C-alpha cells in the first residue's frame, strides 16, 4: 500500500519533557513542548501505523487516535516505554528525558531557613532509556526493529552539529538519529525546525547518506515516517 506504507505496523512514540520532583510543589524540568513527538505520531498514523504514544509533560494535548499512556518522570517513562515496546515494530524517542534527578525527594515543601542559607540539591543519573533498549536488542531481546532517537545539538569551533550528532549516534547505537540544530530561532517550543537524519551503518533499509530537512516539525515528522516505511 503506497498510501499507507506503515499499515499493520505498531510504533511507539515518546513526547514531551520529564519532570523530576524535588518536593510536593517543585520539580526539575525542561522546555520540551511535545510538538515534535505529536507531529511524529500524526505522521505515523497518517502512514497507517498503530501508534502507542507515551506522553511526558507537554504544553498541548496528545494527538487523537493513539493508544495513550502518560509518564511524569524518567523512571516512569522507562516503565511505560518498556511496556509499550512489547510486540512493537518501531520506537521513536522524541521525549526530552532528564539526564539527572534529585537524589532525594522531600515529602514536605523545602523550607527557607532563617539564616539566609540555601539548600544544595544533590543529583543522580537517570537511566538512558534509548541506550538501554538498544543494548538489550543487541543482546538478543525481542525489541523494535527500527529505533529512532532525537538529539538537540549546537555546533562550535571544535565540531559541527553533524559531527556531534554522529558521535551521539555511535554512543546511543540507535538506527536513526534525528539531529536538531538548536539555537535562538530553532528548537524547543517552535514550529520551525532544521534537522539532519543520520543513519547507523547497518541500519534496517541499508546504509544511507544523511538527509537534511529544513522546514516545520511536521516536515521532519513526515521524513521520519517515510524512513520508517522504507526500513520495513
Ligand atoms: O543524550 P541526549 O539526551 O542528547 O539523547 C537524546 C535522545 O536520547 C532522545 O531520543 C531521548 O529521548 C533519549 N534519552 C533517553 N533517556 C535519557 C536521555 C535521553 O532515552 N535519560
């Protein structure tokens, strides 16, 4: 089916940003809006896929027609993704997952002290969900055939956005890494996007050259859906 190349396929999409609680009223969060993940879910649905949508915190509603689960923290997102990937053909990790969480959760609101002092917040590492799942697949576990990660990168004097992306692709080991150039005008919360898709050398669908997409998050999403369709 040319119109619906993903008919019969199930794809898990994560979106939004995790929030790591410090106390009942405070958290460490990030500025992910959920827009890119929502766009990916819509593009996959339009291509005929069944979408399992794992939503962290988003500033807009989840798309319609998906199987929805919600996750607040990185640890919750990990559990939700593990559940969702069972029997799925693809995984797209568009969520911004916190790399660190507070080492301790305060059951009551952290209070100011009388002496002008301020607390020190100790952080611990969160699991890298994407890297973990890729490692388990490599070890033989039955996991999605096509795994796509997202990365926001900035270039500098030492290396370009694409070079940093390549290094991350190698580290994470996913099949496709969508590298977003972030800066003043691009990235978080915006509709416009410039992205480069980098492919693992032995990714499903064969080795392929990087692809650049300049345009909206919907354009990037359609490209991701196209690539998925070609991989199967
Ligand atoms: O290392 P970085 O955070 O840039 O990697 C981004 C990619 O890794 C995204 O696909 C994101 O969803 C995923 N990720 C993850 N678990 C983390 C951090 C990032 O799965 N703890």
